[in-house]
C-alpha cells in the first residue's frame, strides 16, 4: 500500500509542477522577476548560461530540501515529492532547453506532429520580446490549436 501512496504523491507532484510552471511563468517570470527572465526572450549576452537559469536553481533547492527532510527528519512523503519535482525539472530541461531551444544539438530531426506542435507553440510565445502579451502555457499541456497533422 505504501508503494501506491508514493506513486500517487510522485505523480501528483509532477502534475502540480505543470500548473506551477505555467503560474510561475505567467505571473512571476513575466511579472516582478522579468529582469531574470528577459534574457531568455532577447539574448543580451554571449554566455551559454542565462539569468533565467536561476529559476532552475530555485526548484532544485526545494527538491533538495525535500530529500533532506526525508533523509534526516524521517518525513516519508518528502521523498516522492522531491523526486516528483526533480523528475519534472529533468523533463522540462529535456523538452524546453534541449529539444526546443537546442542548448545541446540533439533531437533536431524530431518532426512528428507532437514535436512540431510544441515547437510552434513555443515559437508563438517567443515572438513577443517584451514582458506583456506573451501567451503562457505549460510544458506538457500545450493548446490544441498548435497541433496540425
């Protein structure tokens, strides 16, 4: 029964992170922390790293805190929460930074309808270089209008 609880908490955390990514992007990254996020829309530096990467660090610290609480404080539910946050971060990095933005030059030839839809949706978001009017959505939940067969 404990494996069922761990699995449900892990999947629930992963799902909540999709909402959290949308909310954070719309109201925080395109809100009061725009100064950290704007170099993601308009590159103003020559570095591989962006100020926008600070958001990854924030969620990594939360995940590591969960691992600490599980390991040293005995809070069993913190392990599946920490793993769910970490798994979402890994999936987000894979889809957003590697697949869409090509920070590593792999997955360039993925041209199925889903890959094209995700890229099209992200391109529409990035056509707005400013803080306002950027359509925001999650990593996995992309509006259907971007998927054309």
